[in-house]
C-alpha cells in the first residue's frame, strides 16, 4: 500500500507491479535490438503502444482502460511504442549492446535535442543523477512525434535509469 501511495502522491513509480514489469532476464540477455519495458501502472483510456506495435508484442486490450501487457518473444525493440506513448511510459533496453553497457532507448520531448556522441547525466525516476551515459543515436520513428534517444550506460542502472539531463552553455 505504501508504494501505491507514493505513486499517487508523488507521481514517481516505486517498485514493480502490474503494468510496470521488467522483461524476463534470460530472454532479455539474448534479444538483439532490446526489449520494451512498459511502466504504465494506472488504468486509463489509452492504447497507442498497442496500436503502434507492428509485431503485436504489446497485446490487445480487452478494455481501453487496461494496463499494457507484453509478449516479449514478439518484441523487436523497434521503439514505435516509445515514440507513440503520450505518457512516456515505454522505453527499450538492449542488454546485448556490449559486455558492460546496455543501450537504453528513451523517449525525449525537450529542447535541445541531444546529439550523437554527447555525454550526459543519467537520471533516476525522481530526477537524481545516477551516472553518465553517451548518446549513440537519436531517432524520430514517427514524424512530428517524440524523439527516441539511444544512450549507452552501465547495465547496473537498468532498474533505475529513466532519463537524461541535457545542459549546454549558459
């Protein structure tokens, strides 16, 4: 109950729960391109993650208010759901990127848009710095939609890393 109170009082998701689960580790460590993580624990009328998924990895909703469920065996890590989610609740993590670093594919709706090769602070769900990451790519899977920033960062941060802090000049 305390975790639920934290979510609704602060807006910060704490812990795994229905609608906010990590993929099975054994599948995750083998899947090139990564797997989607959906952190959408509230029942709200929304389904762009499902309608944008070309492989039906995000399963159909019985009710438009359902929280998303994922068939990770069908996920390709394409990031279409990441760019389509209005709540910024979808992201992709590729644990096959390198031996010690994962590739985190995160939604990004701020300016300036990060550039390939830049190094930034990695932030947790509350906006606290937890390490550094390097931008490997920036895509915009759907025109005039959310950017997807591909950041390489230590694998140890996979349970906490959710955003980056871009600061340029003064």
